[in-house]
C-alpha cells in the first residue's frame, strides 16, 4: 500500500499548496492513506477546527501534532470530538485527545498512526517517548500490521535512536518539527522506513516558515517579536512510503519536494514515482 506523509503544514501557504497538489498526488500515486503534521496549520502555531477540517476535506486522512498542540485553545475541545486529530501520546494521563489512531483504507487495511514527542531540548518535557511507544505497540490490536510513528523532536540523535529502537517493530519512523528536510531517508535493516525530518509544507523563502525580517529582529536585537507566517511561493515536502500490508515492513521510502509555482503540473509530478 502507498502512504504519503506531509511535513509540518505552516499557515495559509501550507494549506494552499496542499489544496493545489494533493488531489493530483492522490490520483497519480494511487495513495491509500495520507497523514500530515498540522501543529502549525493555524497562523503558524497551533490548530483550529476550521484549519483541521480544511485539511481533512482536502483528502488528508489523519493529522498529527507536536509542541504547538495547544497554542489555539479551541483545540482542547475539538480534539476530543475529532479522533483523526492526534496529539503527542506521551502527554500525561487526562490530557484531552490521544496520540494513537487506527485508520482503515478503502481496501480494508488497518494502519496504526502513533504521534509522540521527543524530550531533548523540547518544552514541555513529557514522558519518555521510548517507553510510550513500547506501551502503545504492546496494546495495539493484533490485526494492525502497519504502524507509522511521527516523532516530533528537536535533535536528529533522538530521532535516529528511535528509528533503530523500532526497526522491525514499526513500518516507519518519520521525524518532524525542525522544518528542514533531511536527505537521510532509508529502509533500516529489519524493514522500518526512516527519515530524520520530512521538512515543512509552507513558504521556504523564510526562517522555518516565518517572516524573515521579524525573525532576524529576534536574533539581532534579542527582543520579543511576534512571529508571522511568511508569504510567497509554497513548497510541499513529504515522504512516500511503499508498505507491505501483510508483513508491515517498508519496501521503499521516497522524499518528495514540490513547488506550487512550477508551470505544468504534469511535469512537476513526473519525477514522483
């Protein structure tokens, strides 16, 4: 089966490029499932009902999250009513929502989506993500052979450690959070697809999706400055996973980066196999 994971969708530019490209990608790649990280979808920080519903209406099947999960207060109520919107599973017991969801494809294949957050240089400091994934995998139904893990974390070492820790136990470990795509996608020896960071879906003429001048002011003057989402051409960053629905292993992982302004859609998609 084919699963597309879309990196952190940042604000209106991110939503716009998903709207333009995802329908063609679903058709061309014959996608069975689409997952996107949505923690920055509402104004660059957090998620609202309207922005989440917009992504779901565009053909995204499951939304993952991260350290900005609660930046928009309405998410606390919305996440309870929308099981397709996750939050890091290693939040304390009693936190609204969950970080585990089992999606079912049109062909009847079940895919467990697990969202966890790293602890190194991250705020808040949550329960151990390694222990959390152990418990989630121990509790998963026996008929769920495919499991994708979104590890929202700052440092590549923590992400790589999770990849090796879950090699052979998860279908894929996908790193999010830093908004910069890494060129280390691979299938690990026991069949787990891995990438340290899938990158962001938003404006790359920016500082990780935010306005350049406002970001520079924070660095140069050391004064508080409200971040604003950068405007301009958007780019969709994703990984395409080819998964064996019988064994749960990843057969292939491909990094994808597509600009919305490419003149011909067919030419833009031709390099995606």
